[in-house]
């Protein structure tokens, strides 16, 4: 990061032998300091001045001495573009306790950035946090604080810090820095931190529900979570709903999991979207064959749907209701699908997490955000990641 240190020093290197009453320089310090200060003021032999800084520091006897020594080091470091010396000077001035309160935040900011450039991440974090706590707001230092964790190999604390920032911004009603979430998501993904990656993916789309955000987030979840075909189908449904499907293999996986013999009407919608987005062409053999089967089966599913609902209501267990719910989901009759999945759960004998997931999906697709979130929060196991992303979708629809 580029720093502008002009004006940070105490205003000139020279120190008079008779200082103002408010400052108490020791005679021993002045004797060592004065010749070096004169070299700096003349600007003729700055390397010589740099070589005498340690001697000046060694002569310090009071906090005013310390402040002056730090100011001298800062001036020399600025003139020579010696960032280590600049940092030493600033830190010395802060240690003296003589920096004006209104300038403390600025000083800590410069120290933090200089420490960051030196890859001293712990020191950078401490200084930048001190700057933020002291009210520094000329730029947002928190992304750099987060980076001190990531660059220093402390991924989990970095993710926790990012989540803390997001929570603070949300509570204050301020926009969230999406790049900060993306950065944390990258480290969670590379570190194979599935739960954290899922949570960050949900945070990203909740705060920035663009097509690109949905695509990135859902692809991360799809890659990291080991989902059986029906669970993956429910994730791919969210990709379709958010226009995040972008690769042929995603469309094919969706079609195969939906099964043209069971959810033909849904397969028709997936084919249509793939054709629209240039994934398929009318002359594509795979597309043509699946479309032929879907077109044959779709009217049959539509005619039989009502009968499946009636049969399901008369059965002792919930398998029939689950099947009827799947057909209604395929028909995009989400209200009827909701009723069937609820019935399946009441009757029992079914996969609870699967039916809870699809009940929540049906509710979310109707805009019932609160109901959907309450349902999806109950999902456990591998499907929990799918449910969490559908909860994020419900959040975006209720915002």
C-alpha cells in the first residue's frame, strides 16, 4: 500500500538546545541529536545521518527525547524511502506518549501498513486495529486486518473476523464488502473447510444476490459437499432458480437426477433453459432424445398428478405423498407440493431430511420466506448445506 508520510513528523528535524518549557530534552541527548539534525536539514549526507540513528536512540533519557528521536528517524526514513526506519520512528513516537490524541489513529494506520508491507502480520493487525478503534476512517482498514490473518496462515481466525465484520455491517444497515467475503470464501475452499465455505457462500449471496455470486457460491457447495443424486438435484434446482447453471455437465446431471420418467415437466424446463443459454442446440443428439421422451411423458404426468394426490391421502405411510410431492414440484405447483411433503412427514416412513428440504423449497418458491427458513433449519446431515443455500435464497426474496 502506498503511504504518504509528509506532515507526519513533528515539523522539521532541528531541535534547539533551548526547547520550549513544555518539552524537557536532556542535555546529553541534545548534544548527540543536534549534529545529526543539522545534517538532515541540510540534506547533504543522509546516509551518514542514517548511520547515526542508533547513537541518537542510545542517548534518550526522557520521553521528550524519545519523541524527538522518533521524529528524526521518521524524517530520515522518509527522505531515503527507508520504510523500516519510517516504521521505527513512528513506533518510537507512539511509545513516547507525546503524539497528539487527534493524530494517534493516523500514526497507527501508517505503522500498520508499514508492518504489513514488511510481512509482520501480527504487528500490522495490532496497529491497524488500534487505528480503527481510535476512529481512523479515511479508508476501511478492516479488509487489510482480515488479510493479515490470511497472509499469515491463520485462516480460521481470518474467516471469523470476516464474519464479525459482516455481522457489524448488517446490524448497522450498511453495505457489506462482497470482495471481503469472496476472499474468505477462497481460503475456506482451498482449505477444504466445508462448513465455513457453505456459510460464507450463503453470506455472499444474501448480501449480493447477483447471478455471478450465486454461480460462484453454488459451484463451491456443489464441489465441496458429497451429495447423493436427489440431494444434488435440490441444489441444482436452486442453480436453475438463480440462473446459475452454466456448464453442460450441470444440466446433464440435473436431467439425470430429475429422471424424465418421473419429473418430465421439470426436465422440459431445464432443456428450455439450456437451449436458451446456448448449452444445447436443436441438433444436439442428447438434447433431442431427452426432449422427445419428456414431451411424450409430460402430458401423462399432468393427467395423473391429481390421482396421485388422492391416493397419497389414503395411504398409511408417507411414501405416496412424497412421490406426489415430487410430481407436483415437477409441475411447478408449489402449493400442492408443499401440502404433499407436509403430509409425507406427518405419515412418516420417509426420508425426513429429503422431505424437509423439498417442503422448504416449495415454500421458498411461493415466497413464504419465514416458513421456508423455519423448515430448512431442521435439515441435518449432508443436506444441511443445500438447505442453508435455500435459506439464503428465501432471505433474498424477503428483503
